[in-house]
């Protein structure tokens, strides 16, 4: 399960589809079969937002959002689905992603906690 800080810059990743040919030979990074569709989604875009290149569905752009409003870590399920030409699910893969508060860039105050009297 990857964990990212909220100030991580956006990044792009090429998804990989592992397959075997008719003789059982492994294809480590197979193309999307003709007529098939490949989608990558996030169930919590406030945590991590995904978008795909319209010319290459395996090219995925990720934007790291933020933690929950109370600064607790946020989580999202990122799921990739490969569908055949008739809309049947052929394969799926996914990951639970956690986003935490980023690194401090500005000190806004210091409280020593001393009593008033």
C-alpha cells in the first residue's frame, strides 16, 4: 500500500498488463487488445485523482490530494479494469493509497504551553 505526503508533486506512470500468449509465453507488458477498454479510477479523488492520456490509456496521470479535513490520513482505492468489446470484465488490479499531511514549509507559531498564572 503506497503512502504519499500531500505535497508530493503530480506524476505519470505507465500501467502494465501482464499476459501469456497462446503457447504460454509470458508477455511482461502486453498492449491493450484491439476492441478492449482499459480504465483506471479512484474512489476518492480528494485523496488521489487519476486521469488517463486519451491517446494511450495505459499512461496514467496522478494528482495527490490531501489528508482528511481533521489532518488524519485519507485513503482511496485505485482500480484498473480491462473490459472486452462487449463490456465484460476480463481483469482487474488495484491498490489502496494513503495520503498524509505534507512536510512543514512555514512555522506559523510556537506554543510553549506555560500557564498564565
